[in-house]
């Protein structure tokens, strides 16, 4: 576990340095929390957890730290039409399921077939595709409407 902590800190320091940002203990705490969870937390949820490690941290500092980590490509910001955002410590290519009931975001195993992405890009009439983000929406097992309510 010591090596993992060392590797995480080295990753953070290198990425911040490459983008001209300073390493701070607040940024490190936010980064460690994002790397430790699969829950795709909101900034408020990050604040709640990081505050246990650094009691004096402010919500504004958490927001700034999250944006710095996104800018350094150490986290991904998942934004929605209602203005809300969640943060993902995984930066590899992967997709999500989002529950419309509890608003939980879950990593979706598997990948979209590259041929399908190329087919869609070919029909995009001059639009240059640089990435793909797939999010399936619906209801998780806990929030799924009962069969009686579907009638």
C-alpha cells in the first residue's frame, strides 16, 4: 500500500507540474479521495469526505482543487443539462449508467465498438470527432419502478 500512496502522489505532482500548478495538501486530499471511490461524487460529497482529513478546508477550495485536477487530466467532470456535476477519478476510456431516481452514476463495463464510432463519425458531415462519451440513463435496481406502476 505504501507504494500505491507514493505512486499516487508522484502522479499528482508530475501532472500538476506539467500544467504549471502547485502541489498542495488540499489538492492531494481531493485527489486521494477521488482515486479511492467509485461513487462519482459531487463537489459537496468530496467536501464532506475531505473535511474529515483536513477539517479547515473550505468548499471553495474543494471546487478549485477539483477544477485543477480536471485541467491536469487527473479527473473527469461529468456535467448534466440541469447544471449539476459529478467527478470521476478514472480517466481511462469508460462509460456510465446514470439512475434517474437516485442520480447515482455507475461505471459501465465494456467498450463501444470502434467501427460503430467510425460509422457515426462518417455521417457527421465534416465534424471531427475527438472522443466519445456514452451514458445510459434509466433506473437502478433500487429505484426501478415496480411492475404495477408501469401499467
